[in-house]
């Protein structure tokens, strides 16, 4: 019986990071990686972006498991959010699972989750329709694995992040023999890393990179601030080795880095002498030539942390005169502007900058020839380029065509595309809706395109607030409009603009009050439209206009209640004032009460009231 197979990307295609792919075999859904991505400049205020799994919610009973390739955030970062909704087993190498647990334990909802399973390159798991196995790959973190899904129609291979390096040390080495045997058994399709596909130059070996780090430490007299991704265990080991050989001590910054270093130490993936690490308090006792500061920043992202150091915003450690900032990470092309700004900030602070990518091709991803070697080893029928923006996926497709692969056997997918294999044919089926889920603080998915649009407008043109108080019954404006502006214009220097805006607001509000069919929504929209037109005409800016309309009612309605006999009886609160009764004739003859009444009508401050036994009419009139 032939298997029906679907491949669905939830992220990782036409973008950097957020790798997550689902392979549906005969109704069983196998999740490959569950990563996040860090936001680009237009996502104002967003912390991270994770995949949208609305489709998986509808099919949660069909999810078999999650399989992880390595421990970087683009592969495991979204796992805590995923497991808070889906109680499924998770498989990964020892190092990958250890790093995944750090993120899961920090999420209160799932801190007790314990369905983790440690596997290695020799593990094989039989799920009936699919047999899942793994193979070793070379990346910047130990125990990186590729995933092999063996079906009746052939194997589906997910490479994960990889490159080929003949000098890689144990724990980072690629199993070439295993790749060859997989190719001999017949591969239906391969989902292959494209993050470095447009680079024609060979990657520098990790041995060369380690020598460059050591040389930089040796010839530098001052402090060295190393910017590194927290989960790049290989680079951290190279920094520790270079520091030990050049007589320097290393100061770690950030809890994330300390957790990762401690975890890697316990597993034997990081090796160094106990006296190599120092605290920030101990730095004062060291000379600058003996100091290395390892900066990884929040969630392992070092560039923004370096910016804060350059701007003297960090509590303990900032860039000083004579410091060298050594950027050992390779940012994506989307970060080029940010990195350039960061360099400028460092020089302004008196430091210098060196990036490892200035002299060496230090990427942890396969370049063009590596990608072609992988295809030659696996010999797939179909190729699905993944992990990269569109131009990178296209460069990977062109590299495959140079090997003779037909163009119609290569699929450059978008999020939500459903690649279907049925009865010997592979093609695009009916897609599903997949968007991004944005994380802002503790909010998951509560920030959408409308909120982001408003944030962008606020950032570009500011806000204009108009507060108006009206009496709808009298159809009049009770108080003049009060105008507040932030990020739009300087109010004191634009009094004419504000006065004219106030007149426009008054006119728009009064027109709506005079209208028999009064509507609150129409009133606010009318104010927005008239103000927006005028402000753009005067300033060529479009601020967010926020009309605040308040209503005051100075007249209390008369309420009535039914008496016991069924007749209407007015409540005391709204009872009309009774007419004063005619006073007895004797009162005219008595001058004293009349004098008292006359005195009572005089408004004296702080005068004590004296209650008499006279008719209530007098006191009612006083009140």
C-alpha cells in the first residue's frame, strides 16, 4: 500500500530562523524542529516571533512527536510555547534536550513536563508507517543531527543546520558513511539548509578560526569584549582555549550564558580550568591585558547588548577607552544596518571593532559546494530548499540544477504550502493559512498587524489627542477642546496650528450635535477625518488622532414609582417644591417670628442652622 505524504512548512522558508516543518504520513504528523526568530526593525516592541500552529490545533490528536536537530534558538526556541498547548513527546540529542529543558523550565505552565527522550545517531524509532533515525552533522553546537523519516515511498531527509569541515573535532563530525548509505537506500525528498547558499567561497575550518581568536587575544594589550551567541558552544570553547593560552581570564555576562555554560560543563561539552572564570567584582584586580568579557545578551542575542555597553547603559560593564569589541558571531544580512550602527557606537565610546567575518568566512552553514556535495551523497528525487530568504532558496535551487536536477523537482515553498506526494507524483496541493505569532512581554499572539501598524505610525508621526466635553441634551459644547500632542509637533511653537485645530474640532462636534440622528461613532470619525485632512495639509504628517468625547448631563430625570393603590407617586428626590402655606393671622401680630424668618434668608458664612418647628416650606425654599 502506497503512503500518502504531505510536507508543510510552518516557518523557516523565505525568512531567517523560525524553523518548523511538519511531515504528514498516512495521517500521522511528525514535527521537525520548533524554533523562533528574533524580530527585524519593523516589528516594533516585539521580543520574538514563533510559528502559527492553528492548523496543528485542529489536528492535535494526529501529532506523533517533535524531533529536534540541534540546540540553537532557531530550532528549539518556540518549544516552551508549543508544549504549553500540545502534550507530545520530544526527541533530541543529550545536549539539545538539556538546552530545551532550560527554556521549558522557565515556563510556569509546563515546568513539570518530562516527556523528553534522548537519542543519538544510532537511534532508530519504529512508529509503524514511519521509521525515524538520525545522522551526525557538523554545526557550531555539539551533537547536531539530521533526521531520516523512512516511509514505504522512500526516505524524507531533513538536514537541519549543517556544513562540511574535515578538521571538525569529535562531537562535531559529519558521518559521511551514513549519508552514503541513506542515499543508496533511495531518498524521496530532502529538506536542506539554504542559509549560506549564495556564498561561493569555502567556509574557513574551525581550526583556522580558533587560531585567529588566539592571535587576536595575544596581540591585544587592552580588554577584549567578545560578542557571541550564547548557544554557540564551539565558539565559546574556542574563546576559553584562547584565553587560557594567552594568560587571560574570562568574565561571563548574563544568566542565559551562565546556564548554558554550566549545562555544557556538566555534559562534558565544555572543558576548561576552574580558575579561568572570574566575576565582575574580580575584574578590578586584573589588568586590561588579562581580561576577556564574553557578552551574549538577552536570549543569546549579543548585538543589542553591545549597543547598551557602548552607550554606558549596562549596570556593571561598559565599553571603555582602548577596548576591542570582537564580534565572533555572523549576523544575517537583515542585521547589516544594525551591526553598522553598533560599530559606530563602539568607536564613539572609545573602543575598536573587529569582526571574525571581516577576515574569514566563518559561517556555520553549508556554502554552495557543500550543498551540492550533500545532494550528491543523498541523490534525492525532489529538493525542498529551506532555512533562508527567497534569494537563498533560489540560489540553492540553481546549485541543484547545476547537478542536473530537473527544475520541476525543486519546490521553493512559502509558509502554509502543502507539498503532496500521492501515487508517484509530487506537487502542490491546497494550502493552509499560516501567519506569524508575535511575543510581546507575556502576551502570546495578542499583537497583530493592526497593533504593529499603529506602533509604526506612532513611531513615525506621533499622536494627537483631542478631549471635548459636550451636553447632548442642550446640544452644546460645555468646555473648549483640550489638545495634547506627543511626538508630532512642539505645542508651544505651534500655537496657531493648535488654535485652528481646536476650531475644527468644535465645528465638527457642533455639526454632529445639531444632527437629529446623533451617533457617537460618526462623531469621532468626523473629528478624525477633519483633523487628519487639516494636519496633513499643514505638516505633511499623519499622526494617530485620538478623539476623547465626554458627556455631562446637568439635568436629572424625574423618576416615578407606583403607590400601593396603583396611582403614580413622585419620589422624594424629585418631588416638586411645595408652595408655602399662608401663615396664620397670629403670625402677623408676632414680630419675632417674622424677624427670624427675615434673618434666616440672609447668607451668613459659617452660620449654624437652627431648626424650628415652623412649616417645612421655609426650609425647602432655603435648600
